[in-house]
């Protein structure tokens, strides 16, 4: 599932892995011009 973080103003792009209706993983999207695949603590644990 494609999404973007709303925890701060720059809206880092991320991919969310979902299994049986639950989030099982999150990763940054490499093609994103803002975060270039990296996620900060707010994005990972928010």
C-alpha cells in the first residue's frame, strides 16, 4: 500500500505492508524526492 507520512510537513513517501488487515512493515520509497527511501523515527514508529 502506498502512502505518505503526515507527522511533519514534508510528507515522506512510504510503502506499508499489510497482512490480514494489520500493518506488518513500513519502508521508505526510494524514488521519493524528499526522503529518498529513508525514514526517520517518527515515520517508523508513529
